[in-house]
């Protein structure tokens, strides 16, 4: 969605200017911070759509800022650093090298689309499974489910298209909002945990089906007695 505000946190004037020029040319609003000291509180009181965050900053470094963000927000973050491989390994975040190109705006658009899709509330009155992304709550047979964020997003993705077969790659796309690098088996682990938690309510009923060598689909459970 054009017109969204991007927070640029970068102490190098020239690089910040390039980032801002590309973003504004693509139709985004920008807000620039040269130091990291006030960024966390700024986002807490007035969130932006996405943050371009430098690793090395005066007052407070990017890694510390990112850790503090994740305590209260899942706002998308792209790290801007020359140390791409290191930051990917340490934080699992998507990163942009110091040599900026027009592909930056394409990456920003893609991440914002995923984030926008994740804010939609998805509920169904036809099944016993209720997913509400506005409150980040899930319930089965009116019993709240205790899900970690990755499990919740995975279940919400499956529930949004009941009966549709998703490959592991498609499901991986939406598991972590901080765009970390994960492997296919991460999906299998989360599915195993989801099945265990669904089983607590529905016994051996198969709600998430696996198609060998392809992926998974969700068969929505009908209300009891339906």
C-alpha cells in the first residue's frame, strides 16, 4: 500500500539519502533517525509500517534495538549492513547490503504485502476452529489454544484456505515475521506441535493432513454434533 511510512535508522548521511530517495520515489513516506537512542520508544508510541535498521548506530546498536522491538512488536525489519552473512546468521533477519539498488523497493513491497495479509482477521462460523489475528488468539471447541507465534501464524495460514494444499515453501513464507532464514523441517516441527495441541481437544481426529512429499492442508473441524 503506497503512502505507508518507513522508518529509516541510519547514521551515514549519504546512505540514508539514497534509501530515502528510493523509498519516496516508490511512493512511501519516510522518517529518518541518525541514532538509535529514541527509536524504540518512537515505534512503541507511533509504529511505522516497516523499519530499515542499520547494524552500527550511535547510542544504541541495531541488534539491541531489534531485540527490544521483538518484546512488544512484530513490525517488519530489514537490516542495512555491510556484514550481510553475519547478521543473517546472528539474527535470522532479511538484510540489504550497503550497495543499494532499486530492488530494495521491490523487497519492501513484498514484505509489506506479507505483513498486511497477516493483519486480517480470519474467523469462520462454520467450524469449531476460530482464528482471530486481530487479537492473536485461536480456539477449538471454544477452548483457547496455547500457541507460540510461529504456530499461530502457521495455523492461520492453513485456516485461511481450508482444503488447499500448501507446500512447505509456501508455509515457510509466513512463519516468522522477522524474515529469518528457516529450513523445510521447521514446518514439520511446528505441524507436529500443532497436531499435539489440536489432539488435546479432538483426540485422534485428523485436522491437519499431510500429503507425502508435497505439504499440508487443513480440514476444518465441524462443531461437535453438527
